[in-house]
């Protein structure tokens, strides 16, 4: 997150616009991989993160999934682009930002799950009809949109 840190040095906590990607990774049973995150504490969400300079949204998706899970993802299928007032975040440190999130889904993945303990508590595949209740709100909306689109 070098780019974001550099921006924050210049603008402090003022609201910024960031672009990010998340990926719904589906196994052969149609279950989705969720990450129990350290921040926000204990919430479940989709693997993903924010764009660095020079990346495409697909690059962000692949990089973040690899960094957070150890998995390689391919054949990313666009679900939707999410933005607007419901995507405003105020971090615990006071940083404010709006996120434009590009959501993808895929069942084309390889590798072994590795938990990066700086970001994650655990990973687990969930049935789409039995998702955890303590879920990042915007990610829940994305999962609901995916279910409707099938």
C-alpha cells in the first residue's frame, strides 16, 4: 500500500477515492471462499484489496488473492462494479475514503490456502445458502447479487 501511504502523508485523513477488487472463489461444490479478517475484527469477507499505481482491476484481484490466500485465480468473470455513498469507510485511525469495488467470480483457482496472519484469522468455504452472519456489509450485498445472477 505504498501509494496510499504516500497520499495520506499529503492529505491526512481527508476523504479520498480508492479503487479495489474482490473475488468470489467458488469450489466444485459451488461454495464460496470467505476470509475471517483481523480488521474489521473478526468479520468475514471476500479476499481482495486496493489498487496500486499501474494495475488493472484484474491485476489487483489476482495479486490480493495471492497475498491473502496463497491461491492463483484465473478466468475472472465480472459480477458488477460497486460505488456510491454506501461505500464510504471511516477507518479506526480516522482515514476516510470511498471505494469503487470491482467484484469478480471464478471457479478457476489453484494452490494451497495459506493464512497471512497479519490480515486473516482463517479461511473457509461456505454454502451460498448458509453464509456467516458477521459479514462485511458490502460483501454481503455482492454475494446476494451473485446469487441472483445465477
